[in-house]
């Protein structure tokens, strides 16, 4: 199968810093480790016979080329900005919309969106399958905030897996600061009532790994929690 992986968002961040681009030695090493985990994920898929292209979208920094070089020949599309987007929700919309013409020119079986500051753990590789025919998220957010305003599941928005049959959902991403990607199913289920979705984890986990230990990833620009916040016996969809 042929897949496109979009690595997007800010790089070289420090969570507790007032600066968005601290670019200290620690933030540099953390970002390199996150991007290397993406490269490892790509090579894992290639070892299974899949053809993987990479798109990279971020704000230009003095070390951006170090990340670009890690992707080697897999990198097919690169978008570097010199200024911040007006807000984080628009940044995802812009990164994905820039790629929309690609889907008319190249046949992809699946599309994965990953945050640049997201370190993928090996356990995720074991459950990921390009053959999935459902739209998939890492999990539903922690139990206390599990429902959207429309009473749909509130999703972890750090990673999206989109099979080819649902590529049209990328046309319906929020663009304003009042929107929340965690509530994206309020939009997508309205536009596509028959949409089928699932989660890689059946438990409830906050997307911020400073608040909630996640077995599949960590955000490298912040400390990692030692425990899961929600009761591990609560499962989606049974306890929703």
C-alpha cells in the first residue's frame, strides 16, 4: 500500500518556556528524538512492503534542515513558514489544505497526520495497520472530558489515520480559534453521518502526556506523567 505521512506543527519547543522556539540543547535533542521516532515508524512500514511518502510542515528555525535531512528520500513535500499561523487550529487546516492537490495527482491508500513534537513508542507500531478501513485516533480524551458539545466522543487530536475512502474529511477542518480539534467529530459526523471511526487505545487518555501517561507516545517538549489519570477499567465505547 502507498501512504502519505504529514509531520506538522512547531519544532524545538520548550513547554514551560515563554519562547515558542527555545532551541536549547535540550529542546534540540528532544526534537531530534521525536523526528527519529517518525523515521523509525516509516522504516517499519517500509519493512512490511509499504511505499511511504512524507510531507513536512513547520516554522523555519536555524535547525530545521537537521530534521529535513533525517527523512532522506521519503520527504516529497516540504512547507516552511517564517511566521506563526494566526492560531494552532488554522495551522493544521493550512498544512492539510496545502496538500489537497497532491491527492489528485498521486494515489494514496492512507493518510497519517502526526505532530512534530510527538515521540512514537514502539508499542504503537504493533497496533498500527495501513489496512484499517476506519478513521482512527489514538484514543478518546480523558474520561472527565470525554464528550463534545454535540455529545460525540472527544478525540485525542495528536494523530489521525485516514483511509482513502474518508479523504474527503480533510475538507472539513476548523479554521477559527474558537474551534477545537478534539471536537472534530461534531463536524465530521454532521457531514458524513455514516463515518466509521475507532481508537488504537480503548481507554481514556488526555492528549497532553504531561497530564496522562500514554503507552503509545509522549510529547517531547514537556515532562511525562507517571500514571494514567482516568480509571484504566473504563473502556470506549462500552463506558462512554
